[in-house]
């Protein structure tokens, strides 16, 4: 993810447990979108309504939450947080983005 962000590209994390048809569905969606200026992170919805959707976030839309979340958790740059969620989840991506800023 760090390398993708360093190139100015938008990371979208997949999951090796996805079926081939689900992966193809996601790839089709990715090929059909043109990210808006400022998009920095991409996350998938749960697909509970059928097809997954991609949610594009600006860095600022998440970074504004970093300080309040750190305060709520009582977490600092030396703390470790165990987050048992799949890497593809938006919660995991938010945590990765947060860790990159706080480090």
C-alpha cells in the first residue's frame, strides 16, 4: 500500500479468498471508474445489495478523523492496536492510512 501511495496511485486491497467471479466483478468495476481529483484511498462495500461498489476517499476525509480516533482509543505513535479484520475492509485501510500518518 505504501508503494502504491508513494507513486500517487490509489490502493484498493483485494482478498485471496474471493471467488474468481467476484474478483472479475471487482476488476470490471475498477476498469469502469475514473477517480476524481484528490482521490487517495479506495475501499469496497460489502456487496450486500448485490455487486460490490468502490468508495473513493480523499486523504483529508480520513485524516481529519485520525486525532479524534487516537484520542478516543488513547493510542499514540508507540502503541500497537490489534485489528482482526480482513485487509480488504475499509476499517483496515483506515488503520493503514492512520498508521502511515502517526508513525
